[in-house]
C-alpha cells in the first residue's frame, strides 16, 4: 500500500511540478516565435495533447537524448499541423526552448551538487518525488522566461496588418 501511494505521489509530483510548467513553456514559446496571440481552445488542446504525449514519451525505455528528440519532433508537428504555424518559426521556438531548458537543468544540477555534495545529490535523484522537487525551480523559471520572451516578441504586434517579423515563413 505504501509503495503504491509513493508511486502515485511521485507521478503526480512529476506531472504537476515539472511536466505542466514545461509543457506550457513549450507551447508558449512556439506561439512567441510565430508572433501569435495566445487564446482560444486550440492553445489548451495543444497544451493537453502535448502534456500527455511528452509524459508518455518520457516513460519510454530509451535514453541518450532520444526522448528529447522525439519530444522536439512532436512539438514541431503539433505546431505546424495542428496549430497551423510556420515550420521555420516553430522549429526555432522548439530549439530555443530545448536549449533554454538544458541550460536551466545544468545550472540547477550544479547548484544542487554544490549544496548537497555529489553523494547527497545522487540520493536525491534516486527518489522520483525528490527529483521532482529538484526540477521544479528550473521548470518554473523556464515558464517565466518563456512568458517574458512571449511578451517581448508579441508586445509590439497589434492585430493590424499582421506580423512584421524578419524571420522567413
């Protein structure tokens, strides 16, 4: 009973503390680089579908960056075919969010290793629940940075005449 409870708790923690903020950041970044206003049910459908798909991809028994590449491909396909956005801009958005997340994770792991030491950090990462707690700050920071990027890229865009971007479609 206790093992089942801890497993459920760790899945909920991973979903709420890491997957939801990262998924919101992914979709917002795609909108930002396409200079499209967030709104409507397509945004929430994209978030929900992306959350489910990326969560399942992360559960696959593969490693060495394959889940990351699959998630990137899924996000590009979602942006282009479902959200009807530019292939180029969507790809740039996905690449930017992936690099930003990798940098934030590296920074978080470096800070945690310096605080807890290498052995303490390994013990923390062995537990799914504490791993979710460690990943939470970088997920929230990623979401905040993405919202700032979105505001910067779309603030001067007024729905008159469309986008004046220098990026090709």
